[in-house]
């Protein structure tokens, strides 16, 4: 709700233009008690006091000025119709007001509000408003959840919500805003920059000094700010000037700086289960039927299960699938799996940075475990997700040495050939070459003898003194070096028929055996 600049009445944002053109002409300035259907009877249609007319004319003719807050300024500039007088044809087609009328019926107003809501995305219309309506995250917001306890006690700490897309990070932040006593500002690191953030922080400081009321700043996609930019929050979090709620789809350990993480509690939102996605899809289906004027009905369990299986735990994706499928139905048609498949038309799998590392880990461990079936599956997932085939081939080269090693020395040349092939021909032709190499490595005998021995070598080199090379092993290209004893006593092995007894390690570690755990 926003205050009318002419009569000070509180009206919805979407209704402001019609209110300025028709309704406030029939009200005294400052009369905010009268609703759209209760304009004073003493005002005839189209009549207003001279003072009101002058004030309204001044408002409509003046240039827009900066408002007292960034939020209200943004909303006021979204619809410029309030600065343009309606023509007769426009007035006659207005569904709420007729030309020359200063009042409207509550029924027409409700119908206009409903038409406005229908223009919103289905996911936005289904967004929960309370914790009880929220689907999922029972460990956090269930009856015994720590986040529910913090929200209900109005003790909101600075925190980071981390999850894949479509889990409910933004929704949860808005529920916190509705339920708490704090002011709330919402920004996105995608569209806003540091000056926007500093402006909100300054406004929060003024509000805190004047009223003692603190501000929650919700920053979506917080990882889009680099680690240097994230430092802007630190002093204000220290002083308690703002409460920061950040939302990210990336691992905070890698994308957020440690100083910010030490001041915020990280909550990892769990992926939505198949049943939870099915519940959300069913709600979307029921709302679409209601919009079409059809009787209430539940979504077929088979269809709900299929939507769950292809949504990858993304509630927004499930809602959009239902929305597109229902919009494409003929009036007398029924929703079935074919409609869902046509609406889906999925060409790739959901794939992010975090999942990239999870999948390559799964591929490596499947090869190490000699499960060729699972290894092929994870390879397919990576290629379908758009991963670089050269990166996968490089990892296969590593597997050939680390996991197969001495058990099958031909594995390494095959992996290197695979790498060269991927560099030469690329996708999609190199997919079968990657599959060939993956299956070979998975089925090959395994030996980690050289891999483990070298790990022990690295541990000793890092922990102990760099012992000097024994003199008999040193090179002696000059006379001086020979005089100093370099290469003296060295036994050239090809000159001996029997095994040569000679020490090759420094004296201090000559008893070390890197091929044994001891």
C-alpha cells in the first residue's frame, strides 16, 4: 500500500493510476478512511474542490522528484500512467471506473485485483506467506527447527541460505520479513551494485537512530559480489546496523570471504524430496484449474511423480512445467504425460559448479571401484551437463596412473591417446572415445603401490631436513669437484655381473622404505 500524494489515502500500487484519475477527485485531501465504494456523497461525479484540483494538477504537471526512500521511488516510477490523462475511449474501457464516475463497486475492484494477480507468474502466486505453508526444510522450520525458533522469538541473526535453485531461499527470507518486527530491504547482486547496497545501509542507519528499529537486508545471489566487495558489510554487521540474509547457489566456503562467514550463520537448505515436489506441482495444478473455472481436482499421482523426477528438486521448474502444460491444453483437453513431455522439452540437466565436482568425484570413485556401469552413467551426466570433454580426459589420465598404475601399464598410453583425441575432434564425436577409455580403466586391474609410495615421499620431503646428496652419487664434471671427492667410490652397475651393494639414500634416511607404511 502507498499513500496518494493528493489525498493521502492508502491505495495498492497497481490501483494508484485509476485512483488519481477518478477516485481522489471525489475526496477531501487527507480523507483516507473512505474506500473506493464509499466516496463522500456530497461530491458529485467528476467534481472536486478547487484546492484539490490545484494540488492534483500540480502533481500531474510537475517532474518526478526523488522520494524519501529508494523502495518507494522504484515503485512510483514503475507505472507512468498517473502522469497521462485518460482519453474518452480509455475511460470508457476501464473495467473499474466509467467516465464521469467518482465511485466504483467493491465487486469490480476485486475483479480487477484478480486480473492483476493472473498476470503474475504462477510461481509467484504460489509463493508461501507463512512457515506452515512452506514445503520442505523440516529440520530447520519444523516444530523443533532452530530457524523456526529464531523467527518466532524475533531474534534474527545474520545468515546465509545455501541451496540449489528453486528450493525456497527468497521465500524463506520474505516470510521472515513478514513475521519479524524489523524493517526489510531486498536487493539482488545481479542487478544492484555497491552504491545501491551502501544507500540501503545508510537508510538503515538513519532508521535505527530515529526509531531504534533495525533493518534486515536480503541480498539474493550474494556470491556475485567478489570477496573484496563483500567486505562492505563487515563494519555494519559488527555494529548491528543491519542484519544480513544472503542467498547463494554456490558453496559459501569458496565464494564468500572468511570474515563475512564468521559473522553469519550458514544454513544449507536440503533438496526437496520427490513427495514435496509432487505436493507443489499438485498445488500449481489446482490453481490453474481454478483460474480456468474448472472444478477442483487432484493431479494424477503418476504425472506428479514424473514431474518430480525431471525437476531435479527445483520447485520453480516443477511449477513452470505444470503452467506451460496447462496453458497448451485445449479447452476440453485433459492433462496427461504426453502434455508434460511436450511442455518439458528438456535439452540439458541442471548443472552447477558444486555438482560439477560431485560428478567428477563419483566418476573417479566408480572407476576405482571397478564399476564400469556406474562410471559410464556419471560420464554421461557430465557430458549431458555440458562439461568440457578435455577436462574429463585429463582426469582419466590421472586415474590411469593413480588407480591402475603398475597393474596395467597400457592404461596410461590409452588415457593419453583419449586426451589427444578429445583435443583434436571435440564433441560430440569424442563421447565414444571417452566411454571407451572409462570402461577400460574401470575393468582394468588396480594397483596404488606407486601412488601411495610417492605420497610417503612427499610427506618426508615436507617434514624433514633436505639431506645432502651422498658424495659418491654426485656428478664430477671438473677436476676440482673430483678433488673434493665427488663421484668417488661410485660403482657403475653395468660393469658388474653380480648385484651391486651400494647406498642410494642419504645416510640419515637410508633405512626408510617408502613402499611400506612404516
